């Protein structure tokens, strides 16, 4: 909790954010993330709700990647590809937890060499701090004893109306990006860095998702059923390989409640996902928090990250981690009212 009465609930199963209680413009507390309300559902229903994702967030094509002249074969769990670290990624691991004070929680995990076939024993620490300006400040750290790849993120599903029976298509999205990475029908980047200019993916001025989310004349939306794409952030300097986490990378706004979310990160990319698969597939009719069934497009994920499938693109910001290095990633979700 913080001095404003804002509250964030986290479980050490998967390092998952379970609830985020923030005030709307009337001062009413609203829970703005999707989740389950019992541990059994997390154990039996495949989901990424609120999770700390690793070792590699997003997809690695054909579940393999080159590393120092070798081909590392991973475990495919998304067609022929590896998604979010494989079928037993860190979202299904139990982290050690230390609550340092009323507003700070540190989770730690040791991932052994060969975990989901990734090389190297990796030690991970994730610290969540709830600040008094209503921001969830997340710092990720990792070290390895053998060269490997790592790409961590938080996979919270936001619905700023606080009513997860309602679609988020009326939410206004802003993304500080001139370019995105197009993907094929299996959501693997083609390698192109494409301009958002003249496309439905131009969110450089905030606009409602309903203006574009069903525009199937745009192949990228047709293939994904909405947005499920990486945006190349203008806040990242490709010459110095440094991101400016003092600039807004993306924002989301609910005109219904007035709740406004800003995202800050030092990462080069952000994955925008508009809940295209919710309401479909195995487990879609399983009850979630409050016994509710989530419909399609009921949330928006804003996942800070290296670009998807980076190990296959040597000219993109690297996801490699060497034993003498420390992986550091920073993401802030800041809430306010407008």
C-alpha cells in the first residue's frame, strides 16, 4: 500500500500481480487488472495474468536460436514456436518473497542450467515498489554463469473501467513509437521495421481502440484479431542502446472512469496486446475474479521488452547475457485521474 490508500496484491506463484486498486475520478476504488481469485485456478488454468515472464518474454521462432555457433533447441508451446519461456516458464514457478516494507516486495528465483532447455544457471530478482505518486515501479535484475538470453516483462491485463465484463475498445491508447515489427500469421516478426505512418497502428496521438481494432483490411490486424504487436519505442536510443525511462513510452485512458495509466521503461520495445484470444479456446468459460467470464478485447497488455525473436536478428538490441554482466530492466506503471 501507499500513503494514498492505493493497494497492489501480488502472489509469489509466477510473480503475478493479482489486483491493483486505484481511485477513479469520483474517488471510488477500482480493481484495474484481470486475474483469478484463488490459487487453484492459477494452477489448473493456463494463463499469463499479471505474471513475471521469463526467461524470454514473447516468441522465439521455431523454438530454437543460435548462440556462439551452436543451435539451442527449446520446447515449442505455441505451434512450432516457443512463447514466454516455454510450457513451464517463470510464470509457473514459485518465487521466494521478501516484503521489505509496506510498499516494497522483492521476489527471487534461481533458474537452473537447462531450465526449459535454456543454457546457464540464472539468478533473478524482481522488486515491486508502490510509490506515493501511485506508480508500480518494477526493477528486474539477473545474472548467469553461462552465456544465455533473457527478456523479462510483466504481463498484466489492464481494464481501466474496473468492470471486466466490458470491452476496452473505448479506451484511448497512446504509443510513443514511429515504427513497429510486422509479424507473420504465427506472430513471428518478419524482420522488417515498418513505419506506423498511414496504418491503423499509428498511436502517436491517443485514440480509441474501437477506431481500428476490427479493421481487417489491414493484414496485421486481420491475422492477430486485433493488436498483438511489438512497437519500437522512440524513447530508446539505437546508437547508445539505452532507453530513457523518464519519457512516457505508452499510455492508456478510460473516459468512463477517468483512470489514466502511463508506462515508462528503459527497454527498446513494448508489446501491445488487446485481449484478442480472451473469450475463446480452452478455459475461456472458466470463472475468473468475482466469478466473471472475460469476453474478447476486455483488456490491454503493455509489456516492456526486447523485440520478439531478437536472437534471430543480430541488428536488433541484443537479449544476450554473459556471466560478467548483469541484466537490468525497468518498467513503471503510473496511475492518475483525468
